[in-house]
């Protein structure tokens, strides 16, 4: 049964066009009675049989009054989703085993408010509820755990409502076209990296534990760690009206450039080695160390700063 259900879901999802923007037309909105709705139908049937059997005019009136209210509720619930516009904001890259935040924007162009809208990643029973006023935009954050490192397609998103009486479940399925990049999970308590080689082949002292005494100062470069800034001299410069900053040049940063590669991790298992490299990249970036990355299909020249860190993390994610 589970195999047949998986095949059915795969076939059904393949019929939905992938898009990061969706307008819920009448063909994209589905409706079925809820559990409460089925109980109401059984109750109304019993009331109708009893009214016919005992010729109760008040019974007829109450039965058809409740049935009419249920029919009106069905149309209101369907209209609560019809015409709603959904837009997926670009998801941010994140580390493995850290939930990805999927931000969904709901645009209500109608002159009536929409109430009781629940969104969730398909398979998640915990809905995020929101109401969108007339001619307004609402934003919902959904969280999803990517199954693996690399570029992962986003899962189906379910939107449903039981407005106004809960007798009918009205829902729509949305298949986003975007994907999310997942970095390797940084190794917890990663060991210090081994001595790296500078581009000229000389061994550089690339350990965080050594060489932390300042030897000289130099002009501040973008991406330098804040702890290397000479704040006393910065305060004196600001008092003179200058915004020039100075950074400490240590034996650690003045030595050879650090190169990181898979062989240097000492691990045979690929995912574990990438996890250790990820931790080393974050550590080198935090210390202001110039570092390069050698991978089987790519070599990234030594540098530092946020853009270089992102480039290295993307390379590790797609390795």
C-alpha cells in the first residue's frame, strides 16, 4: 500500500507545473467534506427521515435550514482560497540538519478579508495559520529539513482552510520551482588544521593557537576580524576627524597562506571530510586568515572576507 501511495503521489505531483508564483484559480482549489461535515450530513439525513415519518413541519424547516447553511459555507470556504496569489521568496542557503526557512507571501487582491489560512510543507501536520485583510499582503515562514547536502528541490506546499464553519476542507497544492543550497554540517570540535603550504611551496604556520602576538600594524582591510582592529588608535583617529582604521599584523597572519583540502583532513569518509573542511573554513574566516580551498574539480585562490567564505561553502556543498 505504501508503494502504491508513493506512486500515486509522484504521478499527481508531476501533473502540477512547478512555479514560484501561483494564482489559485477554480481548477487549482479542491474541496471535500471534513469529519464534522460528514457527521452533519448523517445528522441531517436522520432529521429528514424523522420529519417524513412523523410529518413534522418544524423538523422539515430545521433540516433544510441547516442544509442551506452548510451549502452557503461550502461556497464561502471555496471563495476563501479562490483568487489568492502565492509567491515564494528566494530561500537562503543553510547548513545540513538546520531547518530551511521558506517564506511564502500571500497577496489578497479582493475587497474581502480571507480568514483561517493554514500553510505547511507537505507531510507536516503542523500548519502555520494566518489571516490576510482586504487588499493586503501576508507573510508566512515555513521550516523544512533538507535530506542531503547540495542543491535540493523544494517540497510541495499545502494551503488549506476550513472557514467558515469547519464542515468542508478546502485545499490547494503548490509545487515550487526553486531549490535550496545546503552546505555540509560543520564538524563539532574540529581539530586544528595541519600546516598549510603557501603558493610558492613554503610551509606556513597556519595554527590558530600560535603566533597571536602583534608584530606590526597595517591599514584595515575589508573582512578583517574585529579583534584585530587597534581600537585605541581608531579612537584617536576619530577624535582627529579621520575614519582610517588599523589592524594588527600577527605572526599568524604574516606567515604563509593556508591551503585546505580533503587530504589534509585525514578522513577517508567523504561527508566527514567535507564537514571538517567546512568547520575549518568558518574558523579561518573568523580569524581573518587568508585561505584557499583545493577540491578535486575546483581550486579557489586564497583570500578572505564574506564573499570568499560563501564561495568556499558553495564549493563544499556542490563537491
